[in-house]
C-alpha cells in the first residue's frame, strides 16, 4: 500500500514532471516533497500553492451546483486546479480523505513534455489510492 | 605622535532576541540542544509534550489538540469498536494504529497523513510560550510506532510560521482559548462550509479546542477558522465574568518588569 513518498514518486514518473508535493491548504504545510520546487524553495512554494487551493476550495463560485452540500461532511467542493504559464503546468489535485483534512497533491510539469490530460487522470487515481483502502 | 585611546568597555551580554527568533532554537533552547545531541525521550512542556527519537520529533501530544485516534474515529474512518479492540490487543495507540493498517482497515498514506497532521498540530501547542520551564525525560519510552519523524528545525520553523499566520488573520489570541459566543453583525458576511461547521458548534461554552474535538478536526485548522470568524465579527471570546470576590491584595500584584526578568532568568536557565 502506498505511503506519501511512494505516491509522490509515482507522480514524478509523469511525463515532464519537475516536482511534486503533498500540501495542507489550511496551514500551508508541505507534508512531503519530491524533486525540484517551483521558485526554488519547497516551503514557500507550498504556502503559495496552499493559498491558491484555499481560494478555490472555499469560494462558492467554484463549488458544484448543489453548493457542495451533497456527499457528506468530508466531501470536496473542487476536484482539481490547472494553472499554466509560458514554460510549465501546475496541477493541484484535492485529496478526498475519509477523515477531516485539507490536503492536495501539487505536480509541476515542464510544458514541452507535460501531458495535462494524462496527468489529470493519473493524479486523480493517485489521490484516491493514497487514502482509500 | 601618540594617539591616546581608551579601551571601549566590553559590551554587555545582551540576548539577541531577533537573531534567536530567526534561526532555529527561537522557541526552546532546550529543544535545540536535545536535537543537537540526538537525544531520545520525552520533552514535557506546559501545553504539551514532544517525543524525540535520535533528536527528531516522532510524536507530539497536547491537551489542546485532538489526537490522531480522535481524528480517525470521529468521521467513522475507523469505527470506535475496531479501535478499542486494537487498542486492547496491542496496549498502545501506535501499536493499535499499526494493527489496523496491517489489517487493511486504513492505508499507509491515510495513516501518514493523519499522523503527520496531528503531530504538527499538537507540536504547535506544545511549543507555545510557556510560563514554566520544560522537563526532559531521557529514555526509549517511545513505542515503536514511528510513522514519519520530523526534524526539530522544520518543526520550529513551521510553528513560528503558524503563529504568524494566525496573527495576520486576527491579532487577538483570546479567541484561541476562551469559550466562544456568536455575534450577529449588521451585515453578516458569507462563511465557508468549513467555517459554518465551526460556527454551528459555538454556544458560549465550547472553546476552539472543544469544537476541534467535536468535529474531529485539527485544532490549528479550527483556530484558523475561529480567527477568521472573529475577524468577520461573527464570533467573539466570552467576556470574563464580573468578579465579585474581594480585590486581590496589592502585595500579590506583579508589574511587567518582574515578569520580563523572570522570563529572562528562565530562558538563561534553559540555555545552560
């Protein structure tokens, strides 16, 4: 069964992967990091990505039509976030946990080699395998 | 030509507070020393304890933060019976948690996530400023349930960052520990789903810690929401009851310089 490090190493096998992290979006804590970090500092990158994730998770405009009310107390209003710039993609995947938490997987991909569609599918599978028995 | 100069007086040994706060060791000189000597044992502080193995933090507990067993059982990730059985069978929390992972009731990832979350959560309170010096008990008292050890350096940096995060949200720390009451502002701002879960439990009696335990949520996460709600004017700490007891005799009153002196004395003793 995979732990945090195995999950991040698996994410690093995605085409074009430069770095991966598991981050708590309430506190900005990086629970695990592998590879390079965008901006050169893993902790700072985690804090900044957490800020973005928190906005997406909390604002009603991004929630599903039922307002996120269906699916129980630990259901997530948002699945993932995609951000692109001139040379890279950032993919943030919220991790559904059976207990109360606020974590997401963050993968940083080089734009030339990265495949966003593939990464999105794989990351969803990894997020599920990380916590669901 | 002779230049007559006087030797400048030696500088008084002043503790450089800014430097102490920037680097590691700003929180507890004792902890920094224990990390340097790769100590194993339990550091007991006023608001919680840190378990060290080879100078790294492997476990933390605080009465202010729900333990990982509470986080796991509240939402039915583990049902309470399974947990109690595992606990009875192994005799320790860490042994029990290993057992449920081995039986496939919990993935390794979920355990790491939950344990690490609870570790940083409890450490935040354990490393809070204290009025009494910490004690360290050497010895391999820790159970073999080490999940993911965290270095003291990372732990202290994260704790300082969390303090700063809370201060930026709402600078008054009173809401962290006092019973909370609901306030109805003229124009109530929208609250998030997680905040509204906190808000419904505010009843004038529960503190942020009580709410965290009830929700099976990390206490620091609850504090973030409580401070946001306080900043939005939706909750406030219960004002202390009006004292009817006779005023405290003046002999017992302490002025700030005394406290500063005592704290410096404590810091100096801890740093020995």
